[in-house]
C-alpha cells in the first residue's frame, strides 16, 4: 500500500460518522487498521480505533494529527472488525460506540493489551560475563529453571535493580508469553454417561457439520442438553480449536463451570461475566485471542471475544432476555453469535427448554436444524399440572387455602416446596382504608413498594425511598394497609402457617449481602423439608433435587398485557419454574393459581406442553402480522418536557410511508414516567426486514441532523424483546 497519510478513526461520540486524522511520518510504518490511537477531539483526548487508511484527503491541511499511536500492531483481526461493523450497521449505532461496547474497558482507556498479564524474564545471552554476584546468580537461575515470572524473582531474592541492569545489557528480556500447551496434548475427557438415543442422534448431527449450521436443541430441563454440548465440544477441542459457551447472567454458577472443568480437565476454561474486575476481563480477552483459553463460558458480551481459532458457539437458554442488551448498543448476543458462526463457517448450537418464537420459526422454516430431546435423562415421569381456580376461593397473603393444603401434604412427606412470585418487597403498594390513597412514587408513574422490615417505601424503578407515613397524606387517617403481595409478605405468612418448617427467601433483597445466595442454596441442598419462596432468581439454573411441589402465585398478570410477547414469556416462565420440580426421580406437581383456568394458552400449555403451545402461538403471530412474521423497531424517547418529546416524535411521521412500512404512535412506554422523565415511543414495523432497515437508515440519518433530536434523549431498538 502507498504511504498512509490519513487515518479514519472510530471515536465513541454520539455522532453517526468517523473522523479523519493526519498520520505523521513517525507513525506511518506501524499504523494499521485495527490499531488504537489517541487523538485530540475538541478539548478532550480520546482513544479511537483506526478503521481505514487513506493515501490522501482533500482537506489535508485542515486535519489534526494523531497524538499517539497506542498499538504497533492491530489488536483485532478482520473478522472482529466485520462483526463490529455488522453490529453498527444492523443495530444502527455509531461505530465508535460499538467498539466501546465490544472491547474491554481497559483497552478503551488505552491500556496495553498485555496489561493484565504477568511478564516473564527470559535469558537471551548467557555468554556475556557480568561482575555482580547477584547478577551471576540470576543468570544461573535462568539457565537452571528457564524463564520465570517477574513476580517470582523478587520472592527468590533478586532485586529489581539486578533485573534492570541485566535488561539494560540485553542479557535477559522481559516478555509476555501465553501458554498454548493444551493444543499439543491429547485431550483428556472425564467420566461421561452413555448417551440416550435422542442425545446420540443430536450429537451425530452436530458432529457431521461442515461449515455453518445452526442447530436448535429443544428439550425440557433435565433432558440432557448440557451433556450433548459437552460431547459436541470434544471434536473442536481435539483439533486444538476454541469454543464459546454463552449463558444467561444468572446461569453462570460454579456448578455449571465445574461440570465443564471436570469433563475437560486438561484444557484451560476461562470465564467472562459482569462481576469480574477489568483486569480479569482483559486477561480472558487476551486468552481468547492468544489461544491460551480453549473454552470461554461467558455472558452476553462474550460474543465479542476475539478468539483466534473459534470452531463452535453454544448458546444455552437461548430464549433468555438477558442476551439482549437494553442500553447503548441494543444487540442480541444470540443473533450476533449467529452472524459470527455463519461468517466463520462453524456450527452454532442454540439450546432451550422453551425456545423463543423467533428461533422456533427459523427451525420450522429449516433455517435451523431442529434436534429434539423429549425424555428427561434421569426421570421417567412428567410433572403434573394443577390449575387452581382462584374465583371465590378464600385466600390469605395471596395463597388460596387449597394451596396451603397442597404445601402441607408435601412437607409431611419430607419434601421441599417452592413458591414463586415475581415481586419482591412486602406489598406492591400501601392503600388508605378510608379514602383510597395509594403510595406512589413522586417521580415515576408507578407504585412505591412497601418493604416492611426496613419500614420504607421504595420505588423499584428510580430507587427513591421514603419512610412509611404514619397518617394518610390525603385524609389523615391512620388506617394505612398493604395492598397486594410481595415475597416478603408471603414468607412471613408461610412462617406463621408452618412454624416448624424452615423458610428460605431468595430475591434481590434477601441476597444483597455477598455470600448470602450461596448460603441459602447450601441450606436448600441439605434436602430437609423446607419452603423456598422467591422471584425470577429461583426460576432459573439452580437444581433443587428435593422440591416436589412448585406453586406459581401470580399467573394472571402475564395473560393480559399490552406487550404482545407477554404470553410467550409467561409460558417460558411456567415451564422453566416447573422444571425445578421433580428432578430426583419422581414426578412433581406444579400448581398454578389463576382466575382464568379455561384460558386457551394455559390449557394448551399444561395439556400439550411448551412445544405445542409455541407452534400455536406462532400461528397467532402470523395472523396478527407480528414478529417473527414482520420486523419491528422502536424509537424510544425521554425528556422532562412532554412538549419536546411530541415535537421530536411527530416530526418523524412522514405524510406518506413507503409501502410495506407501518408506523404506530407516538405511544407512552409501559411506564410513562421514570425519575421525572416522560417516556414515549414510536413503533416501526416492516413486512420485510430489508425494507425496514433501508427505511430506518434514512430515518436515523434524518434524526442525526434534526435540531429537535438534541432536546431529547432518543434511541433506536431493533428487534426489541420487550416494549
Ligand atoms: P439439561 O442441560 O437439559 O438440563 P443435563 O445435561 O444437565 O440436562 O442433564 C440432566 C441430568 O441428567 C444431569 O445430572 C446429567 O448428568 C444427567 N444425564 C444427562 N445425560 C445423561 C445420560 N445419557 N445418561 C445418564 N445421565 C445423564
Ligand atoms: Zn386516606
Ligand atoms: Zn420512582
């Protein structure tokens, strides 16, 4: 290439464009696409990525020079660049912002790629004679034991001055090495069961893959999906290639990780999740890149790890909503995994007991290959569902008397019972018995939740807290009572009803203290009779072998919602929660409290299972022209001033829409106000994905020029998973 004179840089600024900078002669030999640079932008120094090099520019004399070249080699390869460019294009986000999301924090701050690695000292010239005694000893040590991490040298009594003087004489060198031994050793495989017929068929199909194929492994909890993943990993690992296993945030438990480590004891398995430090994350990132990690098990953003030899991607619980990022770059990790696998021509395995309707649609269209596991690997019988009709039932703290009888029966058998209610706190609000005043958040269009043990009202949306009033703020009455139930109340009531049975509550409040979730899980796994009460946190991932009854308290709120995905999510939740019951050999009971026992969704789900329900739900989506039969995007907008929102959103509605594009709105978001800001949205639907994207590109480029847009906070959400 001719001498690069101008570099196009992606910067993390909210503008839909890249920026040209001058490449001065001292950088011209080393600069490459994929290097980071520091540049002056307005009054700040920013770190950016070189995305293109040019030999000329018509504005040459107006360009500022690059201040510093941070990397002498590209830190990401062509494949990563194309992945990030795809994300920017598909999700309509500025490229610089996409790099910000895709790269580890330390790299965005301009730190060296090897910052988190411990350098080693290596002998390069043992023949030069030195005078110092310590220096001679260090050379002898290196001759005997080979290269040694810097940190160990001080423990061995070698001062940094000794090291420094040998470094200066070029007798030793300081480098970073990444261990890739696992690739040359034969793969060790821990004990494994003989696959059942359906598992064996699934594995054979996956092993046959040449190039890209996406498999949907659909099977109830406990049907042996993880076992199939483990055995499918053998082939890439035996070839010294790498694999990525994506799991939901909540699914990354020590049990999961240990299962992989026990199966593959001699390959390095590394993690990636939000609780890791910046240094730990950079070290996993580098390990993926240098092939010193064989497998990475990670949450959403691990889809951006720069594997050098990626040969398989697995997405466990592919329907899980945590795979979709809900701010900045609103990407779906499963969908980007799909892009990556196709681009690299490698197999992708999506596993779930309750696949998303999008994925099932792709499987029935033969875009994905469907592999089904129908039997539980260790249990013969299926769980039994009970629809408990709540109409006219006497109830206390949201539990019907009949439900209490069911609970009692299981406890006397020595079993455990799990009660599920996706609402923490004591009650979702307080109400005045005299005048009907309701505790509400001042800044949100939402109730303020009553937390009894700390005697506070807390808004779960903006976090605002206040003391419980002693008198009604509206009429002065002292008759202020809880309205509705949260987990705190149900736990209290169950403790009164079953005074001899220990109760464990698992929700965000009860597990705030570090280690408290682990200790709760430990208590549960002792297996004595016990009642577990919890939210979403109980629904996923954990295996409770002694639970024989699951009670789902609040089924009805999911049946009638304005979000068209609510029924899908309810069916997934019921199926997932019920997967917690009856894992130890016997069938369990799943009790659903509802006022609508004849509802066709519930009937279909409990009589025919999720598979049948999902096919039925898909037909409904097709008839009503909803995703996945159409494509959807949402323009969201926030501001303290409703007027600014209206001006901005109404300005986006054209007099005539292109054919095949529909607009709905502006409509208020599910919560119209949060923390004092109004929230409105515009839904844009297209019969064809391509047409919609073309239209959105025009729209976004219009918005990025619009003055009205500068007065509000706006964002675009492609393929939203919730309204
Ligand atoms: P899933 O991932 O679908 O929930 P798992 O792979 O975790 O299912 O399997 C559930 C349980 O059954 C695990 O304890 C697993 O070790 C066991 N298991 C899986 N496959 C087999 C098999 N072929 N033979 C015996 N046990 C199995
Ligand atoms: Zn009142
Ligand atoms: Zn609030």
